[in-house]
C-alpha cells in the first residue's frame, strides 16, 4: 500500500513539473510569436514604402461635363440634387 501511495505522489510531482515546463514553453512560444508578428508588420510596412507609389491627379471638369452628367441622371436624382443645392443656397 505504501508503494502505491509513493507512486501516486511521484506521479503527481512529475505531472506538476511537466505542467510547469509546458507552461513555460508555451509562454516562450507566445513571446516569440509576438516578436515575429511585430517584425513581420515592420517588414510589410517597409516593403510597402519601397514598392507602393501613390499618384494623385486632379481631373479638369468643365461646366459642359457637369451638364452632360446631369442629363444622364434620372428625374428623381435631378430633383434630389436641386433640393440639396437650394438648401445649400439658403445656408448662406
């Protein structure tokens, strides 16, 4: 009976040690993962800065272009735009 009790105590101690070891390894893996994630984010930002170019072009819009676009609108859309323009005019 004492041998069985001793075996149980040893098994419990080993299980506790194993748990602590696995927890420690898990925490280390988590920290390494965080560091790798930050490094990856940094690398992506750098690559984007190196390889992405943004060009902004200002389009020249004439009154004729605006009239043509208005003519393409439905009557309902034209009424809504007219309503917005009147409201804007009344604000001034």
